[in-house]
């Protein structure tokens, strides 16, 4: 400006007082924008402190469900967080805790979004007719991840709309 003063900031909401500082977030933190924290950051893994922050990780998986891979060990066991991720991208099931990969309701949500998420389900759910049927309805390629006896079940393939012999998958 002509008077030597720095230009005024653009109009808009004031930064939240409880938002983490840019230094706390770190360069390359995930995800691209997090309105809940009033910050904008580039893609990459967030610092350890934010990996355990439920609100931060919830907003992260809403923007990119694969952000679940960066959640803390405790948060990948949180059904609400994992459900949010798999409803947006079923293959985020890959990053869920093993006990949630065996949660039938959660796996059904995942395979309805992406049939190929069946590959990340617990073994017993890959042998569950309803889970496999939902998966192959979304993607016939999911049949290759089903238990062998279901891969050979021609009626399942027909019920899933595949209309061809499975021949093993």
C-alpha cells in the first residue's frame, strides 16, 4: 500500500482460536482442506497428534476415504469412522481394524459401494452368501475373492446378474 502498511487481510471469517497452528499440522499434512480445523494443507500423512483426533480424521475421510490409512490404531477400530469411509469408498475397508473387517453390517456397506472390497473382508464373510451376492452385484470381478464353494455356485452367479458359469471365478 502507498502508506507503507501491509495490505489488509481479505474479508471472511476470523481464524478459529482452537485451530492447530500451521507448525502443529506440519508441511504435507493430510487432507487438502479441513474446515473443522479452519486449515488448508497439502496431501500426505498428518502428524501423529492429529491421527488420534476423531473430528480431524472424520473430516479427512469425508474428503478422501483412503485417509483412514492415517488414523491411529484406536480410530481404525471406531465403527463410526470406518463406516463413514466405506460408505464413500468401499475399498477403505482395507484400512479398518481386523475386528471391523469381520463386522457383517460394515462389510455389506463396503461391498455395496465397491464389490472389490470383498477382498478385505474377514474369511467368514467371504463365505457369506449375502455379502458375496451384494459384492458381485456391484462388480462381477468380486467373485474371485469369495470362498471357493461360492465361486463354484452357479445359482449365486445368476442371482448376482452375472449370467455365466463361474468356472472357479
